[in-house]
C-alpha cells in the first residue's frame, strides 16, 4: 500500500516539475508548450512501459493474436502497474480497443466530478506512454489516448497501427 502512495506522489511531482520548469523558462504556457510537456511525459512513460513488459512477459508463452495481447494488458499488466484490472475492454475487431478503468489510481487524488477535468490530460500522458511502450515491445505499434468525463473514471483508446 505504501508503494502505491509513493508512486502516486512521484508521478504528481514529475508532472508538476515538467510543467513548472517549462513555465519558468517561458512565463505563461501556451498550447504548444503544454503539448511539449505532455509529449515529454508520454515519452517517459513509453520507455517505462517497454521495460516493464520485458520483465512481465519473460516467462509468458508468446501470444496468439492482437486480442490476446490486449487481454494480457488489461489483466496482468494493468494489475502490476495500477494495482487493479481494467473494468471493461471493448473492441470493434478492427484494431481499436477501449479500456475503461472506473477508479484509475492516478486520478483518485483529485475530487470526483468535473472540477479538475482540464488538468486530467497532463496526469494521463505518462500512463498513455506506458501502455504504448508495452504494446510496442510486444510488436504492436499503436496510438493511445485517454479521455475523462468524470473523475476518477478514465477511458483509454488504443488504436493499433496496421503496417
């Protein structure tokens, strides 16, 4: 339980540091500066996701298909990273998956409702990168986005890029 709190605090401080450092250099942040910060957080998460999936799949047999990989991400990977399984996985069977987490751990420190919705993207960028990095290391290039309508519920949309 203490590990969860430490990770949440570290995550909040990383996000805060990146945005504050950018703001101290530029003064007021515009959309381009915010996008650069989010991109940096996503890139950090990408590398973390690559490393985590290497460790988690070391003793796992290879996956049959894309859906098996997504099920592994929703059950085993999500449990190791965010301490619970995804609440819902949906797919259109054409490379688009929606993972819904009704109590996403990195958003639980915010009050429920819609008060902090404008702050959610910067706190989800790292997690999107973690998922994208994990999928990349499993051979699936993807685009991962997150959407929040009410805190702390979150939907991650994963679109697999067909090569």
